C-alpha cells in the first residue's frame, strides 16, 4: 500500500534492497547496475572517487526529482518504492542527510523539526510541549544547545553546525534506515569528531546506516559492518571494515588497476553541480 506509514510497519525489521538499479540524470546514465542490501541495525559504507555515482545513488534512493530509474528495483519494507514520492519514503522510515544542507530563512530549527516529525509520524503527532520534551532529550544526547535550535535552519551556520543539524534531524525523526551523503565533507577535525560521534551514538539495532564517503577518515569514528567501493556507477568491491585501510594505502587508482577496470578517472556526476 503506497501510503503505508512508519508506525504501521514498526514491528518489522526494515530492509532496503537494491537490485540491478540503473538510473540517469538529464539523459546520461550514472548508475549502471547497483546491487545492495542494507538491514536495520547494520552500517554500510560506500566509498569511491568523485563522480563515481555515490550522490546520485543517495538521491535516487530518496526519490529526488530529476533522477530517472531506467531499470531495477528499490524495495523497502518489502515494497517497491521506485514510484513513491520522497515524503512517502520518509514516512516508511527512510532518511537522507544532505552533503550540502539548504538554508531555510525565516523558519527556526525547532519549528522545522516539529513540522518534519509530525509529517513523518502522521499517526503519532506530538503537541508543541511533547515535541519540545522529545527534542530536548535528543539535544542533550548530542550536546546541542538551545541557541542553535532557535536560529533559522542552516542560515549563517558553519559547515560543522549544518552537519550537526542534520544529525539532530536524524535523532528526532528516528528513521529505520539513514542515508548519510558525505557527512564528513568540508569538516575540520574537531567538527568531524563531533558529527561522527553524534552519528555513532545513534547507531544501534533500530537504525541502519548507509554512509557515503570519499575519505577513510570518518571511518575512524564510525566502524562499518560492510564497505563497498563504487566506481563508474557500479559497486566493484565489497568487504568488511578491514577494506578501508587497504583502500587508503592503495588509493582508488591503485585499486582500479588491480581490478583491471579501464579509465583513469570517473566522469563528474551531474548532480554535483546541482
């Protein structure tokens, strides 16, 4: 049923299944056959060079307009979600933390989060007082102060503050599967520790994470169960956490040569200019 909500499926162990996924942007094929399964409670990291299709995959999974699925399936909680709009995917329990969070002038973080929470949890909406209590609990867990949630969403935020706000959204919305698109992008070491530490606190049996990253450094703070390497729109190698230091040592071009994959570099993804 297309309008099935998270509350109606809360007793199930959520699984995100991607089978033979191919997708295009503006007529150019970016994803060229992705197979991946992420279960609630698991942490998967997708690594790869710039332009390999990582952000395209995140946007396709969340149903961003302008991305055309040309083949394959995306199944979540047992149903094909390819035709579902973004809001219905969120209601089922999917979440996307953006690589470049958008500013929303005139809307405070607290009002934005309450609106988002009630939209996602449509069968269990909270009053302003009840939501403020929930929000305070999550803020205390993550070390977020009151001043931040009174500000307009991402307006005047530093890079670290924007990413911490994304993690606060993750904590409040409590999805089953979170897609984290290059959460470490543009962060200095202190901000990285704070943001990664926040994500690590939320990881557990009720949250599965698909962590998309270019660098190994965030994996020093978040240990994945599985690592997948993506090149030219395909997953070319999968393994355990031991794969990260091997990749750091060899580099993407070294791995490409070892696997016999042609091409010196990947073409730029169209969405990176979006």
